């Protein structure tokens, strides 16, 4: 019965491949969380037009997911692993799924505070769920990893928000 659970299917897929697929997923997911929440936080304070934020986030998501997938392919391949394409697909796929979910609130809501709050809540939930699933599949505690990933993501988002705020105030950028 357990084999029908999504977590068990993913766990079997990860154990079946001859590389650290959990690492490939973390690479794509975490980079997307940090990069996109940071980018959107910075843009949200500097730009009034939500469609410009959505367009920028979509373009950044696609280009960054391709870049991350290619980089992970080359890194895994450089280690002599023939499963590099699978690693790249895990990384790029995790990146795109994460970005799509993070951009979603900007399509649904029109209030900037609600958009940002929902985006950050989704980011926290995604970090928690991934760490919970990884801890469960490896039979290890997960809360420490959850708080570590959350702190990194929040730190980068705060820095990006401050950069956007400085650009808005100091440079007079108000798109």
C-alpha cells in the first residue's frame, strides 16, 4: 500500500538513480525560492505595475530554470555520472514548479500586500513540506533543515527588498 503514496514513489525514484537526486531537487527548489522571492520582493517595492512584476518573474523563472538545469547537468557530468540529464531534469523541474507556485498569487490577487503575504506563505509551506518529506523518507529529523532553509530564503528576500526600496528612494525609480 505504501508504494502508492507520492512520497514513496518519489523516494523509489530517488533511490533508483545513481546520483543525489534529493540534492538536485533541493538545488532547483531552494534556488528558485531564494531568487524569485528576492526578485519579487525587490520589484514589489520599486514597481507599481503588477503585470510588469509578473512578466519579469516569468522571464526570470524560465531563464533561471534552464540555467540551473544546464549547470547541474555539467556539474554531475563532470563527476563522471552518466545520469546527468536526469539530475538536470530534477533541478530544472523543481525550479519551474517552485516558480509557478510562487508567481500564482500575482495572478489571483490585486492587492500587493496580499500578493506578497500569500507568496511568502507558499514559500514557507513549500520549504516545510519538502523538509518534512525528505526527513520522513530518510527517517531523520527535519525541523533543523526547515529553519535553515527558511532563514536563508528570508535573509535574501529581506536584502532584495532593501535593495528595491533603496532604488525606489535613492534613484527615484518608480516604474
